[in-house]
């Protein structure tokens, strides 16, 4: 309701003493769809702030400091012009400002068509804030030459006739269509006060509201901590906390500031929620695929049984066989099993083929089960985070949520810190015990980059001993990581190495300052001058940071 006709009328009446007689110093824009017009009067500078988004807004504020960059001059042709008169059109939401040069400023607040113009005295557009190519040279034709508002509130018979002849069924829209300058919120209030059915009661309440409009008391109605509605009349149909103000301009300014904060809060909250929900959906789909993979890889023991049975029956096998049926001596029931063979292989080679398949399948099964376990942990975390952020109802609670869940939010890539911006996608990143980050090289080139450029000399450095693998760095900063964090970093190094399928892997641990690259050594090759060795299981503590 901040650009309702009656609000604009009350606003322009209130700020008119400031506007009339002032000089236009400059006008500029530095935010999308927002115009700042600096005025000067008796050595005092102040600014009209206008916005052309949605229903738009307008209010007077102290001088607004212009940014040194990314601002654009607007309406330079009227700089130094003086405002000689200001007011609102008699029937529509257009603020008219007459200038000493004979030109006019028109601020149009039609919903979805908000715009600000310089025109001739005959309303031909000279300059346009938005869409200048479409508007310059066009003449503004104001649809409503005269409002029926006064006649409707003063003549019951006229009102009753218009009300009854209307074909609009919805009473709120019917009242808006019947009486000019009444908006939806005002109509709801009038109908609420009247009970909504008796025409005479509606007309009486219309008159009561008119008295309030002539002596406006601006109010902001709050939904929780955020402004929901602005009104210069009492809104008895709303069960919301309200704050009253002494002047319309200050109330509009407060409402706009609150609305911007509100939008900023909900935009940030929605962004976090959307990312968390996307990750949850992605994780749940991945978990289902892994469960299917686990079901397939349960065949490891069966392949091992096939290999053992073939070795136990070499005397009845020969090269060229495509299939054999053997008694399962490892089963209590003693059933027979059909085993497919590769006719190009010898019996021993066929057995070895099944042993190798069993080994690969068991290794894949172990990795899949570990990944599923991590995913299920993360799925529960994501559900908890979604529930917590959903309950945040203001910036303070959202800030607390982010502080309390910083490690998880970083891990899931919800909060992009300076580190993420710095390293981009050069390395894999994980969070270990205590919130420490572990960075992992992706190939020989990024191993060199990680160890020689991005690791600090006091960071801890890891590498699986005796096999090829990734360089792994535990970023310590000035803190001492726990034994668990060190073991987790070692497990990551083992996981990203050729020893990944082994139950335990020896991993070199040292400070980065004891790692050097010999001159002429190939990418990824380094020499460790001082080291310790820990035995760890190859695994990841969490899913990788997004």
C-alpha cells in the first residue's frame, strides 16, 4: 500500500514543503531500477529515492552518498532546474513536479508499469528512466481524467446503484472496481468493518475510512520480524503486530528498509534450502544406485566357490569345455552347481579367472559399502540441516545456524569461503575431525601444485608408502590436529593410492617443510627428508566437499 493513491497523496502533501523551491543538483542510478535525485534547498542537500520494481516506491531521505564506481548520470538535462510546484494527479497514481524550465517530472506508479519521466508541459516524454527508446516522443495519456471517489463517499444512492449494477462477484474486487483509488487491502478492511453484505453498512464504513485518510496515521504491520503491510488507516482485519509513526515519509522509508532486509533474508534462506534439498535428492538417488551395485557385487563369495570347486576337480576338466556341473562340497546340502567356462582357457586358468573376479568383486563391494555408509550419514546430516534452516525466521537465527554448522556447510559446498574461491576445482577437499580441511591432488600436475604452491610449510603431508598415489595435505593453520584427524588424513591418502583395496596401508606422514622436489624430477615426484609411518585403513571420512 506504499504506492496506493491515498498514501502517495499523503506523502507528497507531507514532503511538498521540502520539494517546492529546491534545486535539482544531480540524478543518478547505481542499483537496478533505483533512481536517486539529489535536491538542494537553503544549503541543505537531500535525496528523493525512487524505485521502479513491481509497485515501486518513493521517499525523501538525507543526502545519499554516490558511489565512486558503477553509477550512471540520469536526467542531466534538468540539473540546476528549480522545482516550482509539486502534487499528485487528481485521479491516478502519478506524482507531478513542475520545473522552472517549463518541463515536468512525472513519477508514474502503475503496478508493473512504474517509470519516471521528464516531459514537456503537454506531457510529451523528453526523457525516460526505463525503456527510453520506446517512450521518448510519446505523449502520456492519463486514462482517468477525474476520480469518482468523492462523489461515491458523499452520495449513498450513487454508490448503491454502482454496487448493485456491478457484475463482479468477488466483493473485494467489486469495491475496487466501484470506487476509484480504493485498493485491495483498503477494500478488505472496509468489507471487514461492515460485515461484507449490507450495502449501506459498506458505504458507512467507506466514509469512516475516508476520515482516517484525511488524518493519516502511518502503520507498519509485521509478520514476525519483517514488515508485511503498510497502511495509513487502521487494518482491523489483520491479526499482526503493528508500529505507528508520526509521519508518512519516515514510515515508508522504514517499510522499504525492512522489506529489503526481508527479501535479503528469504533469498539467502531459500538459496541454502534449495542447495541442501538438491544435495539430499542427489545423495538419496546415489545411495539407491549403490544399493543396487552392492546387490550385484554380493557374488564375490560365489565366484570364490566356483574357483575352489574347479581347483578341486581338475581331474575331470579339460581345455575347450564351455560349462561343467560339479557337486558343491562346500555346502551342507551338497547341491550341484553349473559353472560356465572359457573354452580357450585351461582348467587352472578358468579357476584363476574366478578367483580374480572374486577379488575384484569383494574389493568393489567393500568400497561400495563404505560409500553407502558415508552417504547415509550425510543424508541424515542434510535432513537435520534442512529442518534447522527451515525454522530460521530472521537474520540472527540464520547467522547462528551457519555458525553452528559451519563445518558441514563448508563440506557440502553451501558456504563458499575464500579458500574455495582460491583453489577452485584444483584439488579434492574433505573435512576431518576438528573441522580441519584435507586437500588431495587429482593427478601428478596437481600433486606438484598442492605440495609446492598451496601447502604451508607447517601443514602435514601424507602419501601412501611404496606405491603411486595422491599427495595429501592436512591444513593445520596454527592449530594442532587430533590423532583422529591425522589418521583420517592418512586414510584418505591410502584411499587415493594403488593400495586402495588393501585392508591396511602404510602411509608416510611429515611436515610439508620436509618435502622437496629434486631438480629435473618428473611431475608428482618428491623426496621426503624426515618421515613417520602410520598404518591406516583406506577410506574417506565423509563425502567430498562439493
